[in-house]
C-alpha cells in the first residue's frame, strides 16, 4: 500500500494534471518572478544554496592530484543533474510566498512534512542514480580514449585534452553524451518536484506529467534547458561562487514555470504543517534519537 502511494499518491485512480502550452515569454516571466522571489528572500536562498558550490569545490579538491582527476569536469558538469532536487526548498518558499503564507527560511524545511515526501525521495534517488551512471560513463569514455594510465599532473592532463586528437575526441564524445544525460534529467525534473510539492499525486504521475510538458512544448523547454545550462556555466565562474545567486533564481523560477505549464489543481489539498512534537527532557537522551520511541 505504501509503495502504491509513492507511485500514484493518495488516490487509487489519480487524475492526470492538465498540461498547458507555453512560450518563451512564459520562460522570461518565470525568470522575472524568480528574481523577484530571490530579492524578497535573499538570505534564505543563499543559505540554502551555499552548500551547492562548497560541495562542488570539495569534490573538485578531492580529484586534484589523484587518479580521478579526469572526473573533475564530469563531476562539476553532472552536478546540474541533481539540481532539481537541490532546489526543493526553494520551490517550497516560492509556493508559500505565492499563497501569502509566512516564507521565512525555516519553512524551507516544511518539505519534510509534505505528504508527497516519499515520492520526492524516490525521484531524488532516480536523479542521483542518473548522476552516478553519468560518472561511470564519463570514466569509460576517458579510458577508451586515453587508457588506464592516470595523468601525471594537471598541466599534462590539460595539454592532452586540449591539444591532441584524442583529447578533442574526448571533448566531442563526452559533451554529446553529457547532453543526452542533461536532456534526460531536464525531462524528469523540470516539473515533477514542484508538482509533488503542490499535489499528492505520486512519483509516477509527477514523472509522466513532466514528460508531457516537455513533449507538448519541445522548443520552449529546449530553450529553458539552454537558459539553465548557460546560467549554471556563468554561475560556476569563478569557483562556483556565482551559483549562490544563480541557483536560487533558477529554483524560484522553476516553481513559476510549473505554475504556467500545468493547470491549477481544482481541489488543492490543505497546506501541510509540521507534526506537533511532545516535549522532551535531557533524561530521554540518547533513547530519544531512535524513531521507535514514542
């Protein structure tokens, strides 16, 4: 029964959300609304997204001087694959602000009380799996091009990639395959996570709705993917610090894009609220850490 709820939500026969046709104007207006949300809630957005560039720096630092140096760029580029999940708290803040509710930073974590949380986790696991598969494919492309030998230094690696035919092959093939992974992630995550925050429809319905939005608006969604990619590249310079602005703007804008791409729910569910917690005393530690404790 729980598995059925994760896939289709609260209803045994969920109604399919109605998908709209959107134009580039909708994209620009969504971005404008995203900037407006970021301006109104800057401290929240920066707090939520500062982990994103810092984690990128840590991952790049791990690869430097290691045999995994060839994976530095795939890790940085593939980070965008899990962007829709990373921005889940931003969707919630935009949802609350749109509804006229308190949108202070603590409410970003109200996602944890969403009735759709299991479905959100399921789709998040799917995006993480795609990210890991991308890393495995990127490593296989490098091995097929240069073999198993690790580069002796960063300088040698850069020279081999930028000035040799094998390096050019690596760039072309890697970029082409990476593009396919990006299209897959965009198709899965463009609408699904905001939809799950808005309605308890289940992971399968959210996934299919996101696919339908892309299929109904292929050119417009392709433009949206280009805008997202371009802004992420700009935000990655220098050292990913620009993502502290780019990520929140894109996160808020994605919520407003969802609003334009999908008809509003005629029977919206009540706003979810944190479950009340019984007071605890110091004497309960550490047994209070276990979920089985009442």
